[in-house]
C-alpha cells in the first residue's frame, strides 16, 4: 500500500505515533501467541478458578528469541513447562495496575518461525481484578452464587497468564468444570446446545473460539443461567439468543428478542457477513460495571437496560457493531482505542437509524462533550499513554463521540453514505483479524479513495480535512460544527428553556402533560439540557420531581440525570440517591452519584460505600474508592 503523502496533512502537533503497547510486559513483537488452551475448575467455595493455561506461540523476531515475557496480575503460579519440560520462571515486582512480568527463559534460542508451547499451572487469587464473585443473596433467586469476568482493558492478566495486549490475537479453546452452567466467549461444543444445563452437578463445559481474538475478549460467566433463542432470520447461518438468570429471562427476552437478530442482519447489510456464528446477549446481575461488553459471541450487558420501554436497544446495536470494529479490526494499543469505539459508535448509529429513521441517527455529542474528562491529554482522539499507565483512567466519551463524528464528517466530505459504505467494507476486508494504528487507518483511507475513478478529486476533498486537529487536538469542541437532524431535540430544548425562565417567575404552569409524548431518549435529552444550565434552586427541583415523577422513574438513565441535577442543587435528594445507588454497579451510574454525594453529604457518601462495597465489581470498587478518597 502506498501512502499518498502529497495529500496527507503534515503533523502540526508533531506527536510521533507510537504503536508500542506500553501497558504490557509481553515481548509480543518477538514472539506471539497463536492459540490458547484453558483447562479450568471453578472453585465456588474458595471463590477461585484454578487449572492450566497453555499458550502456543510463534517466534516472529528475525534474530530469534531467548525468553518469553507474559503478563500476570495477582495469579498464584505453581509450575511452568516449555514444550513438555519443566521450566524455571521469574516474576518481576508489581507495576501498579499492569501487574507482574512472568519471564520464562528458553533453554535454546528459538528461531524465527519456530513454535513454542508453554503450559502454566496456576490459580486466581482473592485480589483478582477481573472476576466478580457474587453470593446467592446478590442474585435474583437468591439460590446460587454467580461469577463473571470483565477483562477490558488490562484485566485478562488476572484471569490467565498471557500476552495481554490488543495487538496480539489468538484462537482459544476451553474446558471448564463447574457445578453451575458456565458460559464463555466462544461456541459451545459440549454439552450440546440443545441440552438442558443442570444446576448443582459438576459438568465439564467445552468451548472453542476459532476466530483469533485479543486476550481481553476471553470471558467467562457462571451461575443459575437460562437461555432462549431469538427468532431465526431467514437464510442466515448464525443464531442469536438471550441468557440471564431464570427470573429475568421473560423481561430480557421481551425487550431484546426482536431487535437482536435484526441488528445483526442490518450490520451485515452495512458491513459484511457476521463471522462469529453465534451472537448471544447475557444479562448479568446489577453489579456488572459497564452497560455492555462485546465479548466475542457473547455480549455481557447490565440488567439496568431492562426498562420495559426498549429505550436501550442502542446498547445491543453498539455491542453487535464491535463484531466488526474492535473484535474484527482491533487496535494495536489502547492509545488507538477510538478505532474500536469510534467506528463501533458510527455503525451503531447506522443500525439505530435503520430501525427508527434518520432523526434517530443522533448524537449526544454536543451535550456529551461537556461531560468529558477534564484532563486535556485525554481529550485527544489518540492520547499518548505513559508506560504502565492505567488505560481505564483515560476512559471517556472522547473516543466514542469525537471518533464517530470524525467518521461522520468524513462520510459527508466524500459525498455521503453510498460512497462511504463501500470504503467501510474495503477497510474491514483489508484489516479484519489484525490490530492496527490510526496511521494505518489513515493511510488506507487515502489509498482507497485515491484508487477510485475520481481519485484526485477525493484526495483534494480529504486534503481539506484537518486530520491533525481531529486526531491530536484537545478541547471540548469539535473542529467542525456538524449539523444534525434536530427534530427530536426541539421539544426538549423548548421545555428546558421554560424551566430556565421559571427561576424568575412566581407562578409556573408545568404539568405532567409536558413530557407525556416524550420518548425516554427525549426525557434524557431534556434532563441533559437542564443539567447544562446553571444550578436550579431546591424549590424548582422538587417541582420538577412532583410534576414529572423523575425521582421515581424506573429508567436508570432518567433517574441518574434527575439525581445529578438534584444533587448539584442541594442535599435534599441525597438520601434517595444513596438508597438508589447501592445496587447500581454500572459505573456510568454509581460513579457520578458517589462523586456528587461526596460534595453534598460526604459522610453519607462514605458510609453508603463502605457498607456496600462488596456488592461492586473490583474495577468499580477501586474507582469509587479513588473518587471518594477512601482506602479499601
Ligand atoms: N467496550 C466497551 C466497554 C469498555 C470500554 C469496557 C473500555 C472496558 C474498557 C463497550 O462496548 C461500551 O462501549 N459500552 C458502553 C455502552 C454503549 C452503548 C456506549 C457502556 O458500557 O456504557
Ligand atoms: Zn463499545
């Protein structure tokens, strides 16, 4: 591929784009994993997983390699074998969030192209950061314990020793012994898919993932789980279905069974055939720290989206879209995370637009940007992370919103969707199964359009885009003012202005009819608009609640926004918000509430957290503790 430098804007910000992953100890440039074999037993009593992990690696360094460095975090490693022979290993000191380097010396120098097999016997420990272990009382039925992993970005190393970098992709196979149904992010081989999964009896579950994926997509969940298949799509060779605790299955199925297979079919139409064979969604207990996580074949999702109003179908549209962007084309390091999330958000909005019409192909960017991380270096689309810095700390809406708007801007620049979609498909075909940098993405973009019939015209248009500003610029505004269909937002804006004006008047005329015709999404937009205004007096907050019932709204997105506005105004709703947050493990909900509680009622914030900290997943627990400034 040739890079048409003549049209590529020069890099005014002069940030060298480094594709080395600084969050890994692995010498992955010299030797890389091609396959992982897991043999695990879930020990419910001790809340540990123990067994072995066998890595098949291939030497890529042209001068050969003398050692293998892997990532591990809080594992208890008992033995290492290299090609069937016991081998010595050493562990470095811990590097903050990045864990320890597990170094294995090879008896003989391995040459380029050589295969090496490393088998590691180990157990997880109680400090494991990826596994959330729930006691029976934390589940719906209260009868059985529950377990799930959350490995993105760099927590896979606390589940298995591995090259824990998105730059490396490998296939995997797993055997898991558990007394409760065990799901993994692959295709189930045994028991067969039609078998009823028994509770309380030890069964060996066998999975395979024949598509090469990065370590962070290796995922497990086990507990009292039930399944229902979604309606088949005609002529398709893939299946979709819903997993969750039996007591939630009806609600989850009702909410997502129709849209899930339709979104996969629609994404195939926009992009290319679905490659993973199975697409299931697993609704986890409330402590799940994210909205959704795109584990291959098996999206993990928060149950807070089961609102009964289908208002969160975009979550499934989003996670499905990762099958092409993130799981298909990966990022070479966490600095290039936007290639996962920006592209995925772009496709997600095409899918939602396909379902609901163009007006819904919206963005919350304008309001969203105001909520972004304040640290300017994380406002960059491609932030540079320091050695061993926690990628979770850089997490924000930037890669999602700047990224997807950048792509929308490019779509419009080249002349619309009909021209952009063939490019999207070519991009996918070129880089599927690989992990790339932003430079590689950009090089392909110029190359692709340069090769088209009117290539020089395309390149002239692309040449006018300020790539450097988009990629390396910080600040909370986009460098281009993108216009959207505002029809759905207009009524939200009008009502929010009425509330703004109400500060000055004695008599108000608000009634519940004001929001009667609003979709949940519009209520959210309305509340975001209120939140962007100066703080409201407590009297208007209680009027807002009494008139529209937001303080009792069952939709968590609405409730969160209401509490955010209320807690900025004063402590009146602090008790309510504290009661609400104790079973909201999704960080999008619990972190802002705890932060605002800390400002209004610091004692209540601390007390609430300390009493309920065991409910939260380790990642969320650590983040809230950091936000509140408490030691765990
Ligand atoms: N891959 C992300 C979740 C993630 C990102 C986990 C970084 C850990 C580190 C997932 O696809 C995602 O973006 N989830 C969103 C939902 C979505 C509708 C934007 C979430 O959890 O809020
Ligand atoms: Zn995502």
